[in-house]
């Protein structure tokens, strides 16, 4: 496991399972609103490279994606096609 990649942040509480969402709790502690969904500065993180030109995330490495959102969020539809390029 390499790292965490959050291409967008914020989410919609869809079900009872979202009641105690840790992202909402952490955002509230920072006086932010977890329902505010936005594209992060890390959007292109998988394409970022080290000084020696190698990719920060190597082929085959596992990475946790969307730890502060839902990858399939409807509000993220406009970004999803670009997330792979
Ligand atoms: S991040 Fe997960 S738990 Fe939190 S609101 Fe979204 S789907 Fe629910």
C-alpha cells in the first residue's frame, strides 16, 4: 500500500451508515462543511513524479482512493472521466 489519493473531497449522506461519517466529523472540527464537494489539489497525484523522473506511485502499487468522499458520487461526474488521464 502506497498512499491515499483524494481527487475530490466532500460527500452526500445517502444512508444510515453515513450517520457518523468520520469525514463530516473531521470537517466540522476544522469549521468546514463535509457536504461541500470540491476537486482537490491532488487530483493529478497519480501522474506526479519524483525528482529523478520516476512516478511517485509505481505501477502495481495499491493506493486508497477517495477516503474523504465517494468515488461514484453523482456530483463528481464532471471530473470522473478526467481522473484517469
Ligand atoms: S464518505 Fe462514506 S460514510 Fe461519509 S457520507 Fe460519503 S458515503 Fe457516507
